[in-house]
C-alpha cells in the first residue's frame, strides 16, 4: 500500500549550533568514518558559482564552522574576493536520539555564511591535527595545476622518505590557512523513507538572537 507521512523535527534547541552538534555527533557515532564532509559554494569570477566537497574540521571557540585550505586554491581566491558562501552538509541514514528512533536523511545548510580567515596565531592548532598525507599534499602538490603524474609520485615518495628520516614534524607552510563561517540562517531538513520533509530554519535577529520556525519543504 502506498503511504505518505510528514517528517517532524521536534524540541529543537534554541541555538542552531547545538542542534548541529547533536546531528553531527550522532552521524559520527553511527558511521565507520570519523570524518564529516560538507559542500562549499563560492562566487567565482569565471564560472559564476563554484562548489566543491571539503572536510568539516570542527568548530571554533566561538562555535563557527572551520574550513581548511591553501592560499593558492581557487576557492581561497573566491573567498578573498567575496566572503559570502553557501555550505551544505548531507548526512544520510542518521538516528538523532532526541528526534525519534527512525533513521532519516539530514541536510544542514548555512545560508549567507560569511567567511573570516583565522589569524596566524590560531593556524598551528589546526595544522597539527592534519593527517600526514594532507600535510604532504599541502607542501608539494600544486592544487589545480596540470602535472606529470609519475613525477609527482616520485616527488611525494622522496618527500615522505626525507621526512621520515629527519624525524622532525612537518612545519606549516605559509600557504596553509583556515576560515570560520558565521551564518545569517541555519536550515535543518529531516526526511525519512516515504515522507515529506520537515524543515526548521533559524534566522539571526538584529540583536544576535536566533528565531526558529518550521518552513515548508
Ligand atoms: C572528500 C574530499 C575532501 C576534501 N577536503 C578539502 C579541504 O578540506 N580543503 C580543500 O581545500 N580542498 C578539499 N578537497 C578538494 C576540493 O574538493 C577541491 O577539489 C579543491 O579545494 C580545489 O577546488 P577549487 O579549484 O574550487 O579551489 C576535498 C575533496 C574531497 C573529495
């Protein structure tokens, strides 16, 4: 028999970041991967809008989404030219304990997210958490440039060998950087199988408080 129900987001917290933490912590616990990905859209002079998948690194001390990149990427240049971005998290098959026992697809969007580059004094903290592979990439891989694959692998293997021999931690290159994002709106969507989605949107008021409301999908 065909069925149709409407998903329900209930008892959502007053602060969007608290809700975001509930969903991402549940997603991490229920996944074999410890990483959460997000989609970052920027305004690009040549292509209009440009989006890409990136790693969600965590939250800053003031509860903003952190993103790590390199100063020679196109996305860095895009953000420098226009700090307004769009960010979307897609988290399928997650049971958020305070939201019922059935798995659902969750989408979290930061609408009108303004990027702010972190000061140099905060970058080492994030650099030290990077995987070795990411640190090596940041040192020797020229993002977006045509390359000779074989030469690049040789360069990688030499770099890795020298690094392991030296037994010294890799230093953060000058090109490494990070941004934090402050959103005008946070939009949470929940939908299960055979359901019409429910959405709760948080809108930032002039006084800095958040107003939350259900919005139609
Ligand atoms: C799973 C995954 C995670 C990624 N994480 C990052 C990241 O955290 N930072 C980053 O600069 N690029 C990351 N990338 C690469 C970007 O998607 C993109 O290819 C790169 O940033 C160049 O994009 P641009 O030319 O638009 O600047 C990731 C790619 C994938 C597939």
